[in-house]
C-alpha cells in the first residue's frame, strides 16, 4: 500500500526507495493472512470430505467434498474480499495524507493514522509546508501581453517580502544566455522552454522561488515543465491572457508589424499557434488594467495559496509592456 500510494510523488527524488520497510511488513502480513485463509479453506474441505464419507460412502464423499469445497471457497473469497477492501481503505488513507502534505502552508502536515503519522516527518522533508517549499511562478502569454513586466515586478516584490532566494528567468534573457543556438521552429521553442523548466526546477529543489516569463506557446512543453517542477516543488501557471488584438495594438517591439509583412516568420499568434492553457492556475488580462492592479492579483493569489506571507500592496509602478 505504501509504495502504491506515494510512488507517483516520490519516484525520481532523493527520498525514493524501491521498497520501504513499512511496505515489506505490510506485504508480509498480507501474505501470512492469505496463507491462513488457504489453510482454513483446506481444513474445511477435508472435514466435509470426511463427513461425506461417513454418511454415504463414495457418493457421500463426492457430495460432501463438493459442498466443502463450495463452502470453503466462499469463505476464502469472503476473506480475500475483506483483505482487498482493507487494502483499498489503506490506500485512501495514504492518498488523503499526501493531499494534506501538499496543501500544508505554515505547519507540517499531520495524520490521525498511526503509521502515516510516523512517516509524515520524513515525507515533509520532500514536501515541506508551502511557506518553505520551492515554487515556480510560470508566466505564459503572447508577445506584448505584459508577462515580462509582471514577472520582473513580481521578482522585485518577492525579493523584498520573502526570506528566500528569488530567481528571474525572462524569456529574452534565457534566449541570449542559454538558448542562443536554438531556432524558432517548434523543436527549438520546445527545447528552450524545457531548459527554462529544468533550471527553474533546480531552484525549487533547493527551496527557492523561480519566476519565469517565456511565451511557452505549446501545451506539451508546459506539461513537461510542470512535471519537472512538481517532482520537487510547486508550479503556479499564470496565463497572461491579454487578447491578440491588444498585444498587436501595443506592438512594443514592432514584431507584429514585421510578422504581418512576412519579414518575421513563425511568429506566435500570427504564423505560429499558441495553445491556450487549460490548466492555468491563474488568468490575468492586462487590457485597461494598471500594472499595480495586475501585480496585486498575482501576489494575493500566492498569499492565499500559502506560498507568501500576508500581502503588502506593491507601490512602485513599473514600465508597461
């Protein structure tokens, strides 16, 4: 039960073990119980056969053996069903415990289950309370949506309000420093986003906060990042859902005009697709909204989720874009 319940969360981390002592004990107990059930059924069949032989010779033995086998089989099936029900109930206890572990904010998660309560301190080293847990705030959106401005503002806010390392991974900077050799075809964009996810996951692994702001247009790339990050911490996906029309109206870098003219090819939203996130934790549309208001929505969400202390309203405005 233990291995089945926690494998999805622990596998691949430094705390993962193929078989734990607790699992070995539980499996051994189930095996012994199964052996006792088989022994009990066999004894009932033998008794029935002896009874049949005494009351009717060969035919009685046949009849009694059949009845004994039927009775013993039913008892064995009932016993096995009880074992399975107990196993499922135990799994639910572990799954519920892991849910409490992931949702803990300030204090370490506890449990009313005796065995789970003993394991919780160990599991809490893998998933400490959110206030101490590594987290990646991953912005995605079209060029000109405002994601880079919000990411920079959030990183500055976090630096002044949390006692943890804050790392900003802006899309343009990463392109220059980590992915300068990649193109803008699908394969190049996918690998660029996965590199960002890998670096962000390493920040989260050590209890830090990473703020990322690539366009990240493809759903499978974002899913790969989520898998990497959630193996060691939490990921908060923020979709900066400013409409294409507004982004093109702003055209901060003049790229939309070049894309419409065919000078820039494979441009997200014009000549290359953008997969709208279906799993976004938060959506922010910056159309007609000030930077301070948009940033407040994000910090309030993080505080409500337990990743940040009670929010203090940011007061320093940032340039638009």
